[in-house]
C-alpha cells in the first residue's frame, strides 16, 4: 500500500509559489481573452491519449465483490486491481472524478463529503437520498442502504490513512495509464436537498442557485436543473479552489471540466458580458493547469448543441479558437450518441482542438425483455428511476417477461459499432462514460465487457468484426434540448417513405459476413408492404419476422410483446465509411409506427432466414 504523502505534491495555497501561480493565471487569462495562442498548448491530436475511460467519484466503490472478493475492510488492493483491468483492456487515459459540489477524497482544506459521517449512519445519508429527484419513498429507503454501504467503504480507506485519489494516480502511473482529473462542473443529482452533505455551503444561499427553469411553453422548473449559478463570483471561486487542489496537490496529468452532469451554468439567455466572464474564467483554469507544464491537457465534456451551450454562457468555439482548451468530448446525457455529427463539429471548431467521441451506457430507450429473469432487478430500477427507460407505457395484459433497458457495455458488438461510427467521422479518440454502471446494478447474467475495449480506437482492427448498430430513440426528459436530436420513433404515412442516416464503417466482403437491417414496429407491424433501401439500392421487401434482438445484451435477448421486429438482408458491399442512409418504405394503406431501427454486421446465416414466415 502506498503512503498518500508519497503521491501528493505540496499544496500551493499560500506563500510565494501561490502568488506566482496566480499571476501566471491572470496573465495567461488576459492573453487568451485577447485571442493570443500559448506555446504550452499541445498540438492536435494527442496521440498518446486515444482510449479514455471516465470514472465518477464512486467507480472504485460500486462493486467491492469484484475488486476485493476476499472481503474484509476495503483496501488499496481493490484500487490496484481495477487499474490493472483497465490497463489490460488497452485504456491509455483514466479520468477520475473527485467531486460533487464537495470533494469525495479526504481533503483537509475543502468541504469533504464524509465530514461528520460515522459507520452505518443512515441519518447522515438520508438527506442525500431525499434530494435525488425521481425516487419513490421505497426507493429512497433502498438508496439509503446503498449509500451507507458505499460510505462505509470510503471510511475503510480513510481509517487506514489511504487517500484513494492519490492511490489511483499512483496505480495509473505504475501501469502506464495517464491519470487525468474530471470535475463535474454542476452536479445536480441531489439539488432537491440543498443542505445535504453532497452539496456545498454556498448552495444553501438562493442567490448561488439557478432557478431550475426547463424548456417549454410554460415557465416550469425541475429540481434536476437547479445547479450552481456561475454568474456569482463566489461560485466560480469555489470551483476554481477545488480544481486548484486537484491540480497542485495530486499527481495527475490533465483535467476535464465535465458539463454533462449537468449542462447548466448561468440563467439563459446568457448576456455577452456573462459569456465573456466565463471565457476568462476558463482561461484562468487553463493557466492553472499549464503551470504544471506544457503537456497538461485541459478540456471539456459537453453536449453537441453549441447553440444551447452559448445560451448558458459557454462559448466552446471561442474557447477552441483561443486555444484555451485542448480537447472536447461530445456526448449525450445517458443514451449513447449514435448520430453524433462529429464531422460537422470538426468543421465548426477547427483543426487545432482534439475531439473525442463520448460513449454512454444506454444504447437507446428501446425497452426489451429478459426471458431468463424471473423478477425485475431492483438495483437497475433504482439506478434508472430518474430516466425514462422505466417510464414506458407499461407491459400489456398477460405479459410474462421481465422488461428493461439494455446496457451498451454488456455487448462487445454494441461497443465496437458505437466506436466505429465515431472514428469514421474523424474522432481523434473515444471516451467511455458510465461503463461500470453495467456491473453496479448487479443484473444476473450481465457484466461489463472490459475486454472489448482492446484496440477499440483502431479502425483497421474494427473492420471485419461483428457489430450491432442502433439509432437513438426519443427521450421525454428536458435533457432532449442538449442531446443530439433523435430520428425515432417515426410514423410513416401510407405510401410514403422516410430516410434515416447513421455513421458506420465499411466491411470486407470476403469474410463471410452479412448486413441485416432490423425494423422494430408497434403491432401489427411491418409486412410484405414494408421495404428497406440501403444507400440508395433497390428496396428489399422480403424479410423475416422475429422477436429476437440482433445480439443479446446481458440477459436481454427478446423484444417486448407489443413490438414486432422484421429482419432484412441488404448488400454488405454497399456499406461505406461515414454516413450511411437507411430508407424505409411503407407501401401499405395503413400508417407504420417505427419504434427502432438496428443493424447487425454478423456471420452469415442460412438463406432461409430471409424468407417471410
């Protein structure tokens, strides 16, 4: 076990060193605000940082049974084992999240989430559960149980004088993985209880809180949108102080500012002055990081809606043009982006900034079924309580199967396809987010596939590998304003067609692979009057009805009763690197309600699978 003292740098909060650092930050901020470049900014692309893995503040603690199966007090062994797994899986950069509005490591200078906590203290954690929007009273009790178990693991390390944040960096260094920090800039999961331990003292003052106003024709608000108000200097100073300690007191090599948990900053629409204030503040953060050296990347994790971001005071294009940031990861909130326009974003931001494609853990919101399960997994229902996968219409009368959403990281085919679609559009690399959640929810028969991360950024390797593509499906949550707009579901009128587009990679035609398009509709569904054209080819009307998913994802292998799927075999040779077009034809006298379209690149199956049944 490493001593934290061996892994930490002296904290430069006072004295001459701090004065120099602040002067450098102020000077660099002014220069960048005037449009100057900095020699410290590394060139694009950062070739040694292509396969990124993002862990939130609890990722080392969700599954002690996996990382310390021998039991006992939680120890640094578990941390080392986790880092071993991601290193063996080809991850070159680990981004570690150390915060909510307070820090989750044993800081002696900052607000620490465990201050005042005693082992098994349910009263301490109950306000956290109460502040989690979307939980029922029963689920809040379940969440209290989870939080107590989680906090006790942190306490194990604290009592053993192990600083897990320092230990994580040291383990990365030993395994050749670059450790970066990833700060959640506005975590609002627990905004419903401003005084709970995960929220900072500033949040108790209404002036430091946003209104929570959500998009819509009415002036509505939602707890999940009540974040810190960056218009207030105290809020900006609070977050800068937090990042300062991470940069100066710990052995990390880069920093990401994560605005996807959640993308709220100032009340919209931000004024030009507010936006410029935020730009200058970002420049100060960047200067703080680069005071560590030229090779300390600074970047953002954000949604792709640059107009929305400007509306809340974050001008990504200006930040890139002024070389304030070195990289940007674009992603959705929870549903992984399949249709992320990374090529368009590159044209918008220019050639100097590194662009990563973000990969999330829900392939889409299509509800599927798991015949092998006899009861709905409670932990999965709890984890997704605030998301709309569990807000579907409900099972029809007589439904016998356990229903739920799939997890992308339980499927190597999903992982490869999602990565390929980003790489062909020019992504410099990939960033995994919520990968570990697949294990966190403890669904029988479901495990995160870390092995599928190997060579994931090598497009030449991905050519010829089985893949499972999907299209995003609509969310009913307010987060839809910043997620990439979904193309599905869609109703195709009689004798009409609808074109959909999806980034995919080409495939070799001499390896025994086939390309299947699966059209999922509401019953009665598609029939011989429904056709599929791929990249402009003559439409195929001969298909095969099925209730099977193209590939299993953990125990989820079937479609739910109210949906029917139809598989169409199309020409594999028509696949191309980049955007591909799937056109659906409805030649019937009735509307066709399409809920999902998914595609499989897989080993060819007998020809009779294409015959109608």
